[in-house]
């Protein structure tokens, strides 16, 4: 429950990293991210919300995080950007929080 509420703590970062790293190689790739985001996309369509294509999400996340290895995230990318981990993980795993992030005022 705590890992769901605060995805920026070290323990939560490690937990969610293991969830998304499907092949357990220590790297989150765009293919693994797309696997999770495809469900978000379907749910957005079902709820008649504006659906954001995966390529746009991938670009946003890459621009925000600037991973050390182009489009491949390691646990260290999350640890050095703890405050942004919520956005990354919610984009792939929690539709309600993802929608709240996407609909917030960018000037706040």
C-alpha cells in the first residue's frame, strides 16, 4: 500500500522497478514500458479520455529523466530523480494518478 501511495521512496522505487523490468536484466526498456502502457491506453479509450500514444509518453519520460543510456532506464536513473519517479511509474501503472498529472495546470 505504501509503495502505491509514494512511488518516490527508495523502497518503492526498487519495488516498482522490479515490477516493470519483465526480463529482470536491470534495465527498463521501451518495450517493457509499452507492455504496461498499452493497458493504460485501452482504459483511456474506454473512459473516452484523450488517448496519448506511447511514443509521446516515451519522449516525455526521456526528456524529464534523461536516462544515462538512451531510452533505457536503470535503477540509478530513478534514485537520482526520486521526485520524478511518481510520474514515471504512474504513467505506466496507475490510470487515475496519470490522468491527474496530465490534466494539471502546467504553470502550478
